């Protein structure tokens, strides 16, 4: 029987270096803080310079190690440089969390081509680009972990969210393809599929739909656990996938949605 201490040891990220995109806020911020608490050095990549620096500073003030790197995840040169800077400043790269994402609440007929392209660039192309430049370094170092943040709406469609659903479905299948291709390099690739979570993105959805946030939150809570998720709860799922506790897990989609897809 495993002791609680041995379980906690397997969740430890001590000695690991993790890059988290979209780490300035929401799920990315919660993941950065949790990973740092578990011993990882953190690289935060985000276009939000003020909040990105604040998260890195918060980690350092708590005795951890963190850097902020400004990055537009839709641009190849930014992504390549972010990987180089992470390795240069942290000394390694063992964990990549592709968390950056946006949402556009609109049907196919309502969606402008520019909006479609933007959602695909931020939500899917970024995963491709960061992974493209991170995986060779991981392989050279003997292995690593890639965690992609998808969505429950990548597994089941939702109303007036055509581009978003398509992008998150793409992330889920990209995750599986990467797991197949890079298992030989001792690189595990998984994704987390959150349900509605209490972040700025949820408020942005309500705004795009022209709704007040409280009724929107109440409808989002109509799931078996009768509430929406907290960023820290999604971060703990990412911690499991980043750690040795999931050492034989790759190519999977971990749904963390309070039972929203259960029925």
C-alpha cells in the first residue's frame, strides 16, 4: 500500500523546468503557481507583460524561480525564441504547458474569416509551434512532458462556438498524434479538457453573447457538481499529468468538468 508521502513524492516537480503559455492569468497563472510550489522552475510566456511579470515576481518572492518572456504564440519566431530563452535562463526544459487560448462565441454563419483564423492561430497553431521547438530539446535531454489545455467542447459540441469547438477538437487529436510520434523519445503528451471555469474567459463569453455574468455563471453551473470549476482545480489535473504519478499515461484527454459531459 502506498503511503501518502510516497504519493506526494511522485507529484513533486523538484528539479524540473516548465514553460507555461498564457501563464499571466487564469488557468495558466494557477498552474504556474502550483508547479512552482511543487519545486519546478517556471517560464511564463504571455503577451500580457504586466501580469506576466507579476506572476513571475510572486513566485520569486515565495522562494521559487521564475522568469517572464513576452511571446505572441501565433508567431514562429516568438515561439522559437521563447524556447531558447527558457532553456538559457532556466537551464533546461522538461515540461511544456500549451495553455494560451481565446474564445469566439458565434455560429459558422456568424463567424468572420478573420475571427476564425485568429482562434485557430491562438488555440491550435500555438500548440504546433511551441511543441515543434520544444520537443527536439526534450528528446535530446532524454524525455519530457507536453500538456495541452483543450476543452470539454473539443469532445462535445456547444452552441454558437463553432471556431472554438473546432480548435479544441483539433488540439485533442493533435495531442494523440504527438503522443504516438514522440513516445519513442520518452516524451509523454496529454491534454486537459476543462469545463466552465471561473476565469476572465468565462466573463468574455458572457460579454460576447450580450449576457450578464451572473445568469451566465448560473447556467454554466448546471452540471452534476452544481458549480463551475476553479483555475486551481484544473492546475492540479495538469500537475498530475506533469508528474511521475502519470508515468504510463500518454495520448489521453483528461476531462475536468464537474460531470458536465457525464450524461
